[in-house]
C-alpha cells in the first residue's frame, strides 16, 4: 500500500467547535475555526475517512496516467491530495487541489509544503463549479459534492466526465440517505453512536446537525449512480460503505 501521510494534528487542534451551547445556530461554514481543527473533525465525524484516504492512494497508483492532471475538488487541507501524491507512479503528473475556502487553502499550502513527494501540486482558491477540468486521469470529490446544491451537481459531473481522459476515474465519496425510512433511522443512529464513541457530546451532535441542515444535502446511492450514468460514466461501482457514508468509483469508458 502506498505510504499515505496523515495530516498532523496537535492536542489543541481537537474539534470543540460545537461544544458550547449557542443561542442561535448559524449555517455551517468552512471558516478559520473549522480549518484549524479539521483533521480531528473529519476523522471523528466520517466513518472510514482514515481508510478511504490510503485507498485513494491505491486508486491513484493504478489509474494515474503519464502526463495527466489529477484533481482534488474540495481539497480542504489536502488529505486526498497527499494520498494521490504518494500513490502516483506515472511520470509527468500534476495535482490540482481546489477549494473555495481561503482558510482551508492557506492551511493546505502549509501541509503541502511540509510534504516532499515529487509530484507537483498546484492549489487554487476557487469554486469547483467554475474551474476548468482537462486532461485528467483522476478526479476526487471526497465528501465535497454533498455541499454543492443539487441542481449544480449534474453539470459539474458532466464537466468532470468530459475533462477525464478515456479510462480515467472519478472517486465520489458522500454522506448518503436511504429511501426506506426504517433503514434511514437505523443507519443514522449507528452513525450517531460512532460520533458518541469518538467523544462527541449530545449537544455537539445536535448543534452540528442543525448547522449542517440545508448545507449538506445527502442523496441515496441509487440517485448518485443514476446521475453518474447520466453524466456519461459507463462503469460505476460502490467500493466502500459504512453506515450512511459511501464511496463510488466511476470510470470513463476506454474508447474516446
Ligand atoms: C478531504 N476532500 O479531506 N467549490 C470549492 N470547494 C467547495 C465547494 C465549492 N463549490 N463547496 C464546498 N467546498 C476533503 C474533505 S470537506 C468535507 C472535503 C467535509 C469545500 C469546502 O470548503 C470544504 O473544504 C470541502 O469542500 C468539503 O478529503 O467537511 O465533510
């Protein structure tokens, strides 16, 4: 397995963003307070995040094509960027990490500078709905599409498909929901148990849930698969699922 670095996290970088009772809960934002504790927040909030990153490295080692671009869309602090950087074996690749949070991109620059793998990384503070995607062999949307408004999702996936070379791949990781309400309740409860087991209090869980309402919009696995097919991807396979989190591998057909 490629050596995939985990982002450094210090004792004072523990996520306590929602630990104190708030009189009013505003919309969740990827601001400086979140960026500072982000490695701890995502590790304790997304089941399997620490497994998915090294697997993105494995996928990169197989699918990165020589002289192509590898995009990390919604790169945050560069977890998937670094995983790809350490997985890529093909010569002449360049990674482009894009995020529209200046606080995330500033910190991401720091983490990338600390890493010495040879593949060049370019970071951009931009909206992924507006940035060009071209000559790509790998694109990752690692828990990012869920923050893009539903009507903008298909146009973005179309552009990703068209910007991939034949045989190129998209890794799409998302929080999901279930069409069956009993299943939804069961998986959501297990998810909250996961958060409790990771030290989050009932107050933290409920305040964060309120902050994410209408900001993070989950969909079913079938809705994601169907949309990926509509965007032109021929082969779509579920390669990871734990409770209400999953990751799909979507492959652009080999023939141009
Ligand atoms: C990781 N992939 O560590 N344009 C650019 N960035 C965006 C947009 C947009 N329209 N919408 C949201 N973001 C990362 C984790 S976090 C997931 C991704 C989470 C960015 C947003 O600023 C944030 O940094 C990221 O997408 C989502 O592998 O926090 O659950």
